[in-house]
C-alpha cells in the first residue's frame, strides 16, 4: 500500500538472527531455470518497476501457472525483483526494535486487516515486525496506472508465499498490496521481519536490498490459505509465526518442478476444450475463468464442483485438526480427507 525507497545493504551486515532454511533442490533448480530463461513468456501483467526510474520491464509471470500452479515476479535479462521494506500494519508492537522508524511512508493498516481481525485471535492486523508478509499485486486509479490483482488468477489473500533470497527459502503470507501513492507502479517489497530473515538486521524502514535477485512465488488455490486456525496470527515474533506456517509452506513447494526455464508446451487446461488455457486443470479464481461447462473448484477448473457444507474446508483443504474440516472429513497430514 505504500511508496517505497530502498538503499543497498551490504551482504553479511549484522547477519540475521531469525530462522531460515536452505533452498530445496527443486526450488533451487526452478530459481536457476527462471533466471536462465531471461524473461517471462506468459506475462499476466507488465510494465512495473523494481526501482524508481528503471526500465519498467518487470512482470507478473504465468509461465508455470499451469504445470506448477505458481505465479511469480520476473524482470528482463535474468533479473527477478529487489526487496524494499514495508512497515505497515500494527505499530509499536512487542517485536518493534525501532528499525521502522526511518520509514517515511508507513501506514497504520495493511490491505487485509479486516480478514485478520475476523479470525478472532485478538490480532487486529498484521505487524510487519512479527509477520513475514509479501507486498504482492498493484492497485491504483491514476490514468494509465499499471495494476494487477492476483485474485484473478486464484491467489487468495493471506495465502502462504515462498521467497527465495540470499540463498535461503523463507515462508510468508500475501499480506499487502502496492498502491498508486508514488510516481511509478512498483514491485518487490516485503515486511521488515521477512527482509531481516533474508538479509540481516542491516535492513530498516529506508534501507532494503537493491539487487534484483529475489524470487517471490505465489500459490493459487484455497489450499494455500492457512485460515483462522492454520497459523498463529497473534504471534509476537517472526520465529513464532513462521514456524506456524512452515508445514503448509513445505507442502506447497512440492508443486514446483525443477525446470523453471521451459514452460509446458501442452499444459493442463491447454488443448482439450474450446478456450485454450482454461480447460480442466487450469488455475482459476471463479467459474468465469473456466471453459465450457467446467467450474472452478479449489483453484482449478474441474468437471464438477467439490461439494460439502463448509466452503474452503472440503476435501483437500489445509487443516490443523478435525475442527478445520467439513462434515465427516478428517485432518490427515495437514489436508482434509475422507
């Protein structure tokens, strides 16, 4: 929701004290393949900037929306995106160490504040110092302003995202959007807690990571949403919250194959209906995204809709226990099942 500025932070300055994990081989191969390809072929929306005044050639990419069911940011010439710092949301919470004080554009709320509050945990909004979140999607009403709504492609608010940064894999949630309060539509931003996990305590509200080598991966589908009880929304530290979504993140990255440089020539939803790319198995946000008589079920175009009495908690939905699953379904290995 904010206009950002970013100053380069020397690698290794005051190494992060928060937890991170090595990049799994499938995600590393995907990262390398995306960079080697050079640029996106299936641009969902383009014309965005990673740094004020750059070429404006950064895209939301759908090259692997069909085979891996992921959406990510990519530039040209092997570039990905940088990481500017977001300090929006709850202010002066227990995890606030003062580093957001240098930010000149902090806002007191994030885009999905109402959803966070509705979870009934006592948490009114996200706290950038405690919740690792990604600023993803672009809003705006200025004439000619570039916008992108990830929900059109099945990405759900507060769904888990994966970030590859500084040879680490970090899990966060889609927690905020980029607004039109600046001169150019920007991409590449995360909460200060996520940025600290990536690059250490040298980052602050006005000093992020300028190199375009960060991969932000979103996962379409309701199964990427932890929901009210699938994450510790009232966590008071980065480690506490990130641990609560680690299991779901680990499951989601299993979608990713290693070859990021070759989008499928005949992906699911490709050629077996009247609307190429919107056939059975294609990603969707609503029935309008699916061809012919197909319906959108669980973020995928399907021949029939999964039926149960509690939408979003049907077979295949993420869960922490049986109370998260509809009807007679049980929670098995983090998924609602028969």
